[in-house]
């Protein structure tokens, strides 16, 4: 492991215990400014005043718009709006991000291995482990929905991060079961980290894009569109040639958004 990766791992581990060195140093830098400005405000204000410091936000941008999650959620929500499916089902995507975007203009069913107790307008929640097929709402092999999404989630299947069972083939089982949800002719929006294939236990996997495509094809899914979000949050449509896929497989990290079409019913 390189020194940089080792440092990132150490910082991540410290964060799990509530210790964030970088945040501590930023806070230490901002504290004198907070004290000075609170005294300045008090000199011109005679009413009741208490203190609740927020010491990080003055040094941040007004919103996170370069983050890959922000861009993927926005892009895929727009694609679903344009496609106007009859029934859209989501598996494991961000509720505060993507699911909220879609729920603003249509109903969406959400499956997640963890419970969601809050009632959200436009969202029908069902707790389920998508690595298990027993609870899938499918009958007769004809599928359940004509539109399906799983954004930045398949890379976690089987790693135990969210209380799911440990399963080295969890992503394969997940794609197989999600393909069963989809009706022939339906669209499946799947995003995941791509690059040099590896497991970062128990955070996530990074897939060679060919791994995802082969697994999808084995379940009656055909790639129709491929979008890549690289460093800095720039999205580009990629023609999935052998050379282009190999270049992405050799890279360290990108986010791949695959749009698959269901071609046949699977038993």
C-alpha cells in the first residue's frame, strides 16, 4: 500500500472513532475568528444572545456541486423524468439525494437492507436484502417494474457495511435479482465505482467495467448508454469499445453510470 493510501486508511479509521485530525485543525484555525466576531456582534446588539459555533462552513463552497453523487443523482433523475416509466423501483440509492429528486415529480418504490421509518411523500419503502430472491415481488417471470435504479450501492453488497450478510459474490446475486425485477423492454440505471478491480473492505468494491457488463449480459441486460464521471465532477458519454473499457479498467477510480435495457425474461 502506498504512503498516501496508508494515510487515507488511517484517517478513515480515526474518523470511525470520532477523531478527525483535519477537521480539528480547521476548527482551531477558525476559533479566533469566531471569538472576535461574536464580540463585535455583541457590541451592537443588546438582546438575549447565546453561542453555537459553526467553524467550518466559512471555508467551504456554497454547495456541493462537483461531487459525483450530486451529478449522478441529478442526471439519472432527469433521465427518468424524460422516460416517464409506469413504475420505478430503486435499490439502495441515496434517499436524501436521488430518491428525493425522483419523488418530487413521481412516486418511487425504494428497497433497502436497512429500515427507513420516516414517511416520505411520494416514496413507498420496502425493507429487503436484494442478495436474496425470496422476497422479490415477481410472478411468472414477467418482472415487476419497467424502470429500475441502483446508484452507488452495488459496490457495497456482501461487505457487511450496512448489516448485510458477508458474501464475496454479493454483487452478482444483487444484479441477478434486480434483473428479475425488470420487465422486458425496461431500463436499469446502475452506477458504481470503476477502475482497477479491487475490494476495499468493508467500504466498497471498485469494478472493471467489463465485470459489470458481463454480469448484466448474463441476466438478459444489454448496455444502451454508458456515462463516466471523472475527477472534478465532469460527466462524459463513453462509447464502450474494447479500448475505452480497458483504459477505464486501468485507471484508479471513476464513477460509471450504466444504462441497461432488459431484452429477455430470465427464469
